[in-house]
């Protein structure tokens, strides 16, 4: 099955432990795709970040910062080549807004890989979340690498053995299913397509009090699940896949629970719920910040 993007894997790197982990994940993914890996180091310009005033490059010398970035890029590229001798690794060091630089680098990428969103209110107020910004606006699927199995930068990379994809019948979740099946095929991983809808309303107040999901509605959701992955199952017959309909909890809780035992969770940015018109749906927002495994977000 074809994909929209046909270039390499792009990963953001800032020399932090989290971004080193993201590079290792990206290197493994690029190897399975047979595509090059591009490691991008984007150094924010401090005064611009604080004042939002653009400084002409000729007024300030950024060469020491650029040279430092090139040194750490050379080191991480060498690590990638040691783990994956056949992998083509490219690097680039740029100055400016990290989200804008990474968005530009991912224009023709098959996937953009990032570390988890930074924590801390002060950082969010000054810089915003690069990861959150790119999940909403990147031109390629975005993978946020998080979770204990991928922590640390030493030793061989962890494999991908179990993939979970969230389904809700929307076009966005159908694209997520396609991404999940393709990745599961390349990594020889099992796949679970999960659709969750609470059987009983959580709102105790009228008119929802006492409302439950009838058997006909449950059967309809089961059909939605089956139809959403039918084309993928046909296109990837060798993928060991399961379908799971959960009626005991809503999508967010069900996906976070499934992520505990998964190696990758795949979701769409927007589904069929009341928040589908927002830039990032409530379910995808929650799993990006709290899932126990890497999360792929598909637009």
C-alpha cells in the first residue's frame, strides 16, 4: 500500500536524554523503511524567544552555538551508524524557532519523530511546546517517543512487538489504521484495533442519568470497527491483527490502559466527538502527554 510521503525519517534533537531516545527510535524506523535518517538540531535564539523580535543574523554571531550543535550532531550520527551500519544519516544545525525549523524539515518526510512535550509551566509560557505545536501542524505523521522501554541512550534499541491503533469510524482514524498496519508489517508486530465507547453514561444528571448503550448500538460499533480496518487487513494479510471493542470505559481511558502493554499507540488528531473541530482532539492530546509508550499522531 502506498503512502503520501516518500522521503526519509526526520527527528528533532537537542542533546537531551529524551531527544537521544527519540533519535534511536527514529533510526530503527528509518532502517525498517530503507530510508535515510535526518537529525535536525534547532537552536532557539534566546532574545527572539523572549521578545518575539526578529534579530537580523548579521547583528549577532551565532557561530559558537552552531559549532556546538554540529559537534553533538556528529556524535549522535556516529551512534546511529554503529547501531545500524547500513543506515544513511544526515544532519543539519539551524538557528531559530524549533517548531518552524522541524516543520520545514518534515515537508517531504514519511514521519517526524520527537521527544515528549517538555514539562513545566514556565517553559510553556516562554517557549510553548514544540512537540504540541508540531503534532497539530506538521505535514507528516508525528511520533512522540515516550515510555520506559525506550528510556536511556545505551544498549540496543527496543523492538516494536505490539501496536495499538484507536478507531472511531472517522476518516482520520482510517488513516491512523493504515499507518499502524504498515508499521506493524515492517516490524513483524501484532496489531490491535481498538474502539471504545462507554456502555453507560458517566454523567449522573438528567437527561443522561440511567442511560445505557443498547445491544443494537454495540453491534453497530462492532461493524464500524470491522469496516474501518477491512481494507488494511486485506492489504497486509500477514499482519497478526485483533479487533477489540471496549464498552466499559471511554476512548481516552481505554487507549491509556492499552498503552501500558503496547510498544506503539497510533491515533488520529481528530475524531467524531464534539471536539473534532479543535486543532488537537481531546483523546490525542491526552495520549501524547500521558501514554506509557510512544505515540504516533496521524492527521
